[in-house]
């Protein structure tokens, strides 16, 4: 059984991918891999992440489009650009604070 670890990033934080040109706002965190085996095996072996680390659900964007991404902690870094994220679900879920951090809207908390 994989060991659980503490998440380095928080819900509402803006992050970017280490290798690929996309960024996004974290809207959920899995303490360890929690997707399908098929999804995991679809990643080329030489870049396939470990399963025993947090995985983040992102409202993501690149230069062309917006989408939802599932990314391992090892592949993320904090985005310090201060630029807002344009993904349409961000405004439905979060309020952007003056410091650039996204806070979950009160009616979206459980």
C-alpha cells in the first residue's frame, strides 16, 4: 500500500507544470494517486510519476485552451507571475484575493 504524504500546495494556489507549458488553480488534492491504472500507464514510462505522492486537480490553461488536469506534485512548481487564471470554472469556484491567491467561495465549501 502506498504511503501518504503531506501536500506541498494548497487549494486555491496557482501552480505551473515543470515540463509542459500550462498552469492552473488547484481545486482538489488526492494524498496519493487516485486515478485509473489506464490513465497512469498512458504516461510514457520515462516520465511516469510515482503514485505515493499527492496528486492535484487543476483548473488548467495553456496558450490555446482551458481544461481540467490531474498532476503529480513532483511535476508542479508555484506560479509566482501574479497573473489571473482565465479558466471559466475558476470564477464559479473561487474569489481572487488581493494577494493573487484564490479563496473558495463560501457557498462552495463543504
